[in-house]
């Protein structure tokens, strides 16, 4: 039960370390005008040129909408001013002025598509001089994208708020820039969806993909077959009115809503009310665990297609988007193999095997969707020569299926590498490109690659934690999908991600707000402020275990288990660990003598961690529900930092400890860092391992160039799995 999906790539080795410092030094600065280094914009615009001068933002600020205007644009302008008002505490709601006199003149050429569409023109141009800002766009959606850029440009100096003089021409690199939210495993109510739509708009994402049905829940109201949600959802589903509300909220932000109904596998919640449609006799109950399960619909049963025609026809009316996602992933074949009638059907129809039957089923469903005016999209298992060529392939198992689909004439989107539920760092997702510079696809094939989607599977998230898993990392994915391919400097991405993170909270996301409450709750009612601070320090340096390892460490977790523990408080991408790695790298590998000031900073940090770890380890029994797990990790942190302190003393004293010292310390670090039942890991470990190795090997430092010295240490510290440089 450990893996709910086969494990994807495990790119991340033990560490952190150096992606930040060294990679950023080596990374070529984009040669074009994508000068992300000069500003905080995320995603970086296609073209940007700054000029000297500033446009002051004061209470005299006025906005005029010339050209095309409508309620959607006006609402977006009001929202934008509302967010600026919060940030500036200025009254910015003066009546609109004539275009020539307004501080911000918006010139929109037309409405664009009535329903947000794949071929929407999202381009815009923004000119800011010391006298006026002008936003020009061919469509309302383009104007919305430009407004978000404008919001991000607001800066402050000693004289108050201002916009820098700048000229921007911008349009997205990919037309499909999505976020999938799984509302089936853990129910995510409408407030979660709405605030995430606000986050999506902020970073110019344009597709919300709702994973509405799975083994653990049927989350949409059907009026033709109400038994589906009434038996399959525990009462947690979107009513049709709520779906309309979500669609309207998304449309106001220029975002499409694509629904997914996972078929024919991942279908337990369908057969709770319709056991006759499963491939083996029931009864069936809503699944409460995570994994790949056997229940699968029986494609040989004609009554299935009658129900699907009713249901998909109804959904086709409800969801205006051109696409309906039919899932199609992870049918394990157990039920089909065990049903002699199904196997006979495969033989009689010349379908070869289960894959042939799945393709046959997809053709039937595709015809139903076509009848209702919709295009089929499915996970990469639906790729089969018999699939109609207008279908879209959603690649999750590897980039190969995306390329293979494009070569065969299908359009595709990439999610492999954007699985944010695997809690990998933003840098990995950021460097994962749907069309890398090394692509071997022809220009025509490349055009079929529409973009990508971050996927928020919800086995391990609740409404309280989901924002912290989606954001801010999804902003890095949004940049990959919007900005020019050459925009790839990881350190600069992290610099801007920290700024965007604050903007996301302002826009209503709750990652950090919820985090603070969760840490305080975890510390327990009897905790003092110092206890809470110590726990916060611990939480800041741990990350949840990656991939699907948590299920192996916490095998008893089911749908109703609270997710309020250390791993839930831990952020996926520890900034404290990243900063520490940068300090250690700078300290160890810069040329010249060791810098005492830098050493003092590292020693101070280790002291803070040591004290926090000891304090957490000594929390009074009964303080917190999972005290033992926390205490174990507190002891580990205290132990790590004590080892780091020893290494720093040795480095500063100039006396190398012997090899035995190094070996025992490396073993100690390794053991203390093993993920226990709390299912967290310590991304500061590789930096500590480097310090220990450097202390023992310091005599070689003078004889080696910084690069060679680094290679030498890494070969000792990470003999089997060196972290990437
Ligand atoms: C998937 O992750 N099973 C699409």
C-alpha cells in the first residue's frame, strides 16, 4: 500500500546542497531580454526592458479603461486595486479618468472567447513611463495577465510606492498551463478551489483540472444519476450550482475548468451504487485507503454506455470547456482477467488483450464525448493506435509518452516531473521542460505539445495543508510554462519565489497562515512560546519524506486519519536548509583562507539548532499527541548540530581529526537522519556531511583548486549517491 502510483523518477539525491550556490554561478544569464535578475516578476515576461525613472503610486492614482470594456475587465481592475490598497494603505479608488489623463490607461481591443479557451490570445504590452502606465491587450484575458504583472511591479522606496519605468511585451510559451486538484481522496471544498484559482491567476496559470471521481469519492452532483454521489461521496461533493460558481470564478480570472471522471479503473465510487457495472460481483464500499485497487468497470456491458451517455451528457452541459478528461490510468487488469465473459469478449472481438479492450472502451467513450461536443483527454495509458487523433494525451509516467504521442499526431500535456504531491523541491520542477532544448521532435510535433499541469493528488493533504503543498512551488512550474525556455537560473527563481509566496498569501492562500497554527497546535496546549519557537525551528529544517515513502512509514493512515503531524507541518522545500547549504558551500569552497565571519554565522546557526533540538526532545510528556515522534526528531537535530559544531571547531583550529572520527561522525549523521515514524527527512544533512569531511581532510585543501577540493570531499561524503552540484 506504500505507493498509490508507481514511483516516478527519483531525481533528488540526498540533497539540497549545491543546486543553489554553484549552479546559479554557473548558469548562464539569459542572453535575451528576460532579465529576471532585475525584478521580482514571476513568471518572467517574454521581453522586458527597464528605463530610468519611476511612476509614483499615490492617492492621486486613477485608472481608465478605453477601447473594449466589460464587467469581467472592470471586476479584475477592482480586484487589482483592492490588492494594491491592502499593500499600500492608500485610497486608490478615485473615479476613472479619461484615458489620456489616467495614471493607468487600459486599452483592450475585444472580449476574446466567451468561454476561456485553449486558443485564447493572452498577450499584452505594458509601457510604464514616469507619467503614465499603459496596458494594451487584444483580449480581456490578455489584459488580466497584464494586470497581474502590473501588480507584481509595485515597489517601494524612501519616497513611497512606485512602478518602475519599463516596457514589457509578453505572451505565454505554452497555451495549456494547468493545476490539477484531486478532490476525491481528501475532499477539498469550494473555498479551497476558489483561493487556489486566485493563486493560479497571480502566476498566469490558465487551466484548473478537477479530478472529481476516484476510488475514494464521487465528488460531483449528477441529477440524472443522483445515486452516484449519494452513495459514493459521504455527502462531500460539489453541487451543480457550486460547479457553476467555480466556473464563473475561474472565468473571471481567465481560467478554464476541465473536469476529470476517471474511467474505467479508479472507479470504486461508481460501483458502490452500481455494482452491476463492475467487472466482478460486489458489493462495493467507498475505498478508505491509498493505492491501486481492483474495481474496474465492465466494458462489455451495454448498460454502462447508457449510464455514461446520461452522465457525460449532463457533465458536458455543466462544464463549458471543450475537453473532458476520462482518466484511464492504472487499470491493474485483475478483475478483467478474473472474468471469463470479459476474456471471451476480447477474443471474439479480436482485441488481443486487456490493453485492446481498454482501447475499445476509450473509442466508445470518445464517441459519446464527440456526440456531446467534447474532446477526450486521458492519462497516457489511453494512447493506442485506435484512439481518435483529436484526443489529448496527458503524460504522467514519463516524458517519452508525450513525445511518442506528438510523433503519432496527438496533442499532449506533461505532468511527469510536475507531481507536486511527491514533495520534491521547486528546483526540480522548474528545470523540467515539456520541450527541453535537446528535444528531437520536429517543429510540427513540438506544436502538439500544449504545455503541462502541476498535479496535486490528495492522499496526503487536507484543506488545511493543501495550499502549502501547491504553493509556492507551483509558481515555479507556472514560470516554466509561461516564460522563455532560457529562463532557468535556479537561485534567482528561489529569490523571486520567496516574494511571490508573500503575494500568494495576500491573495488569500493559506499555506503559511495554516502552517503557523499547525505548529502551535502540534506543540500542544501546555507549550510555552519558547517551546513553540523551538518546534518551529525544527519544522523549518525538516521536509516530508519524498515520493510515496510516507505510506510505508505510516501504513495505518486511511482517509479519516488526521494529517496534523510533523510531516504535515514540514514544508516540501526547506528554505533554512537551502540557505545553510549556501553558507556552507561559500565557506568551504571559496578560494583563500577560511572566512572567520562566515564561520561564526554557521556556528551560530548550529547553536540555535542544537538548543531547539534539545528543547523539543525535552517537551513534557503529554504535551503533544505525537510527542515521541517529535522528540526523536528533536534529538536528531541536537545530535546533527553537535557534530557540525565539532567539525567547525576542527576546521577553525587547523587540526584535522583522524579518519576514525570522520567515519563515526558520518555514521552518526546517517543514523540520526533515518526517517522514523514521523516520516520526515533532514535536508541539512549533506551540508553537515561536507563539514565533517572537510574537517578531516582539511590538510588537502591548500593543495587542491576549489573545484577539485569539492570533488574530493563529495567523493568521500557521498560515495554512492552524490547530490547534484
Ligand atoms: C496517475 O498518477 N495515476 C495519473
